[in-house]
């Protein structure tokens, strides 16, 4: 009798997705659904000013594993050849013709966008954040995330995840002071090169930049594994040869 | 005659600013995924790139007719209180890649018209081919800038690069002809990367003749490591064109918004020949050290501070530089009273060498503060830079405004005020002040 009761409880728990998945699992699935662990992608950053004027940047990105990511600006002409590299908490910017790559910080923005360097060279969320609490809301999971270290750009994230697709729909990014820095909106899911459904547009606005909006539009995300040597300072000036 | 470049400037500005209005009018929030995908597909398929910029720069110099370097330049004539100069520069950059081979070229065509100087020239800044059989191995051959060092304004360990202009350190430099091999390995753990670079640099009458003594094959090597999140380099140069030298540098983020960096170089057998006030040279050969320490700090309000201290080992002391200025004064006085140009011409020769280099003395302090997009003006960056000669307390102050009203158009306005007592470095420069506007359009 006891065995049957335990089996029944186990079956009930298995049937309930919230019970089957803890916060950390959901966050890992969100990461896997947003992008492969190692990939290359082409994306466009679009900054829209309150006047409606817009400025666009085309980026090619390579990511490998948990903590290696490099991005190369292909357009506009004034930014062509600029490259950024991130190895864990270390970030560098290479400007062709200027000198050796210089160290930059994750809160800066190399484009002048609402997106900062941490957004443009984002590592997986579960690499940088722990799930403090998880709540079930109508059609969504709400995850309260805290940064694992002080080196992370945002101290706290509030993430709403669609229960069916396990893709985020909205993320609020907060500073340690509790100040809302920006909100990210994930839009227009579409199948990418590997057939997986992913949001093609990431939109952001910020109370710090009222009236400004920025978009990150993904056109290609393809699994690709390159040698670790590509993610080094000495290779950064040659990064375009990997395209 | 002087009005023509001004009219050309106005015309160029007008031509560049007209598309700005057109682009603004186009601004909408519409995102068309299909269009973006097509645009990206076109970019992906291209194995080549051709681009660059067109730049127009009018400059007004406020001349200091009492200064030593003015008297050296114009000892037999008076150029007045101000002088204008107009520079038109076309920068072309091209690259091509196929399989493991790639080619890169950067060249300048420059025309200068001005009250003091007029010239036109074409310079090949860089032009080299690369073989990259695997990502961790590369071989470059041709004219290349090597870019060693972590400093922003100065790089004492840049043994085979031309010196930067500390007043404008982001200007592209001209390279030297060389062959360079590079091997990179990555690891897990505290030692993340090791890279080794070896360079051979020939110098003869036709190749790299301005590098140093001719008819020598020079070699240099650098070992880089990313260890405990710190960039570390050890480098060495030897060969007959310049004396042997050793260097180390480092850079590390102590906080996410606070970076420290430094360079140290030991230069063997440096020949120094300072003159006394009578112009007699005292030749001395010794080993000297140069070093630099600096920080880069970003505030929450996105103000970036760069501060550096530079010790220039082979530089002149305050007393040696004063002796040089006294010699110039004596040579100028001799010319004015007797017409004898012997002394002033010797001083001119000296000024073309070590005395006339940018920052020829021992100790310098550099500070730059730049504010990103103040008053919510997007793509606008004001900055203030100063370089202080620590020994003689003379300095230059450079306020600067950079604005990019539309994509690919950059406007930069700069002023420079040179301040110093007589017989100090900045007090004896040819100019008291400088005003410049740079209009650059990228294509």
C-alpha cells in the first residue's frame, strides 16, 4: 500500500512541469534554447533615437563554451574591423590601426547603444547567475536571478520564461542599488540554421535613456566549434579570417 | 589664395551634412527581418573588403615668435602671429582572403596646403600577406605595424614601431618591412593563453632605412601570457641597427571598471650626446631604463579617465635642455648681430635629431578625461587631455569635442594651448596654441 502511494505521488510530481524542473534546470534550458553553447552568428544592432533617427551595426560573433566570445564589426564603415574579445570577466577592444587591444569593461558600450558590452558579448545566464527563487505565473515561470560575482554587469535579473517554449519573454536588469538599468524583450521566434525556434529580435529600453530603443536582430545562428586559440589577444586582429 | 581651402572646407561640410538630413528623415522603428537577412548574406559572401575615409582638416597655428623652435624654423624670416594649414587626406584600406592566405593594405594620399608648408605625398602605411594554416599559427611578410606595449600615450617597449604622437595616440602609424611568425596556445586553468612572436627586420639603404644603422638583419621576439587574468609580455630586440633592448609589460583589470597597466624597458649601450650652452657635445654611452605606469578608470556616469606616468630613460634632463635653448638663443643672437649662421644651423641640425623629438625629456605625466554622451547628446564625446613635463613644469592642454551626427561622419574640434616658462619644453615650442577641425567621412 505504501509503495502504491509513493508511486502515485511520484507520478503526480512527474506530470507537473514546475515540480519536474527546478530553477537551475529551467535556466540551463533557457540558455540552450537561446543559443548553442558554441556557435557563430550574424546580427544587427539597431539604435533608434527619440527623433526616429537610427544607426545600425552589423556584427559577426563567435562563441565557444561557457566563457569565450569574440565579436567583429562588419558595418558601418567607421566601425569596420573593430573587434571585441571576452574571456570570462576579461574584455578587450581592438581598433584597427590604433594599437594593441585595450581592456574595456562590461558596462561600457562600444556602439553608443542602450546595449552595453555585457549584452553584446553575453555569456550564458547560468554561467553568471544563480536562481534565488522561482514562481509559477500565468503561462510563465518567473525567475529571480542573482549575480554569482560582483564582476557581472547586472547584480539582479528578473526573468519571465514562457512555459511552453522555455524561452525568455522579458528580462529586467537591476544594479546592486536596486535601480532598473534596462528591460530586454525577446520577440519574433523563428527557426534558425539548426531548426530550433529562437527569438530573432531582442529589444531593449531603459529608464536611464528615455525615448531611446535598441534592437539586436539575429539573422543567423549556427553551431560551430573553433580552436581555443581563436579567442586570444594575439589572434584578435586576425579574427576576420575565421569568417 | 588663402580663401580657396576655406571654401573647399565649406563645400565639403555641406556635401557631408546633406545626407545627414536625408538619413534622419528615414528614421523609423521598422525592423524587416527579410531585408536584414539579405543584407547579411551579401556581406558573408564577399572575400574582399575595400574602404577607408576622406578627411579634411583645417588648422590654425598661433605662433610664438620668441620661442626657440620658432627661431630655429624661421630664423631668417618672420611668419607673423598666425599660420593656417589645410590637410586633405584619403585613406584606403583593402583586404582579400582565400583559404589560408590573406592580404591587407592601408595607404594614405595626403595634400597639405598652408602658409608654412605645402606638399603632396602618398604613403604605404601597411601592406602585408599572411599565411594562417591553423588558427594557432601565422606567418606575415610585408610592411606591418607590430604594436607592442600596453601604454596609451607612450610605449617604451614598442621596440620596432615608430613612436606614437602622445597628443593624438590613436592615429594610425606607418609600419616597417618585416617577416613575423606567431604561435598561440590556449589552456584551461589560471594560464589561459601563451603566444610567441618572432620577427626578422632587415635594414639597408632601400628597406627600412629610417629604422637605424643600415646593412643589418635585426631580430625581435615577444612572449605573451594571460595568467591569472593578467596580460603579461616579455620582449627582446637585438641587431646592429639599434642597440639590444629588453622589455616587459602588463595589464590587468583590478575592478571591472578599473584597469592598471605598465611597461618597463632596459636599453643597452644608449649613446647620449647632450650639448652644453656653447654647443659642445658630451658623448656618453650607458644602459638606460624607460618605464610607464598607468590606469584607465570608468565611472558610473561613463567618464573615462586615463592617467599615465612615463619615464623616458634616454631623454634629456632639465639642465641639458636649458643648455640647448641657451645655445639656440646665442646662435640666433649671433645671426641677428653678425649674419653668421654657423651656430643657428648647427642648432637646426640638433633639433632635427633628439632635441626635436616629441617629448625629448625624462619625465612626463599624461591625463585624459572623456565623457560619453553628456546632456543626452548621442554620439557626442567631449574630452580634456593634458601632458605635463614633470621636470620643467611646462604643459599642453587639449580640449576636444567629437561628434558623429550621422553614420560614418565624424567631426572633431580640438584646441591645444602650450604653456611654459622660457627654456622649458612647451614654452619653447613653435606654437602658443593650435585650433583644428577634422571632418572625416568613412566609406
